C-alpha cells in the first residue's frame, strides 16, 4: 500500500504541477489576444497618461516654487524693503527724466514763441515803413520772372455744362434714363 500511496502521491504531485501550466498558457493567450486587438489603443493611452502626468508634475512644481518664494518673502521683511526701495528709486529716476524732457520741450516752445513774436514785430515795422509784409522765399529774381511768364492766363470761355453734377440726376438735356417697373406686369 505504501507503493500505491507513494504512487498516488507522486501522481497527485505531478498532476498538481501539470494543471497550472494550461491555466498560465490560457492566461497568456488571453493577454496576447487583448494586445493584438487593442495594442495600439493601449500604447497611445499610455503615452497620453505619461504626458498628462508630466504636465501635472510641472504645474505642481511651479506652484510649490511660487509658494516657497512667497513664504521666503514673508519671512524676510528686509527683502521686501529692498525691493520697495529699488522700485522707488527707479520711479524717481524715470520722473526726473520726464521732468528734464518737459523742461526741454518748454524751452523749445518759448523759443518758437519768441521767434514768432520777433517776426510779427518785424512785419509790423516793415508795414510802418511801407515795405512788403511778406517774406521773400525766392532769392533769385530772374527765376521769379520766368515762372510768371510760363503760367497760362485764365480763359474767359464759359464752361460747356454749367453746374452739371452727374450725381444729382439732373441731366444735361432730354436724355434721362429711368429703370423699368418691377413686378409681374412690367413687361407685357
């Protein structure tokens, strides 16, 4: 009986080892079938999940970095004071530059006004003396005489159509066109 029980034990032992192999093979074939049917979908899903996780990680890191900077700024009031002083100095510098530009502009405006005032006084004095009040722009009197002879005198002819305006609809004669009537009784 020992042999039988030993053989039974051996056969039971070898039978227990043989049963898991078909289950593993069956599970492996099921996995391979799923991969063959949905492999591309699984691959693209994994890539999308990886990309999303990377984005979330970068956002979380930037938030934590901002929080640490804010906490450092709250802990160090001297840093806040230095930043505030630097901003005030920059504002003061910019204001000084703006004031300097405004002063230059005012000086230019005063010079222009003074020049205009001098010109008016000079024109008034010239009028009192009987001289021409106009400025002489042409320094060459020969060119002035040649340009005056080159211009055409105005002719005394009447225009062909006096007061004609094509946009008013007033025709220049008896020919006036009007569009035909619209509707079913327009033609015949």
